[in-house]
């Protein structure tokens, strides 16, 4: 799989990693974090998804692909990069449904369309229409 590692990292760039690799593997492949940087916002144990971008050192207020903007009500989340906490900011999405969305993308190798959200257990037509404008792939 191919991932883009950016931000406060020693060797930002695009890296080819084996299937099943985790965020920690991507950070290591990119030479580790820059001096004084933190991986506190990253889940280092999360499995990577092909084509995703890992941003090291991004703060909660920065609008980075897959991370919340300063105002969660206006954020557009990348379904293939959003964390459980970020997904929980979507209308009608709680801890259980966020976990189902993550499980769906992990088991399928990521979302290819927003419409695939309809296949996630617990997302009916009404909830899908509320979520649809707030997400992308």
C-alpha cells in the first residue's frame, strides 16, 4: 500500500508499505518525528489504508485531510482517514456507529464512494442524507 507521510516528520514523502502496516510503521519509514514534534493526535496502532495521508503534529484546529476543522459543524471528513472521535462529530453518529464505519473501511480496504455508507449497519436513508454532505472519500 502507498501512503503519504507529511507534517512534522524527518523525511516527508510517499512510502510503499506492506499490507497490514500501521501508522507507527509509516512514521518509522519517514525517519520518525522531527525534534520537538509529538504524535499525540495520531493513533499509532491504527492500520493504514492505501492512499491515505498521515499528518504528524497536526493540531485539532488545523483543517487537514481527515482531521476536524476548527468548527466540527462545518468540517468535511475523509471517510478513509477520519478517526473514531472525528466520526462521532457527524450528526447521529455515536461511539458504536463510528466503530462500525471504521470496521467497514478496514474490512473493505477503504471507501471508494460516499454512497457505501449505506452499507454500514445502522445507517438508514435518513441518517445517510444527514451525513452525506459532511463526508468525502
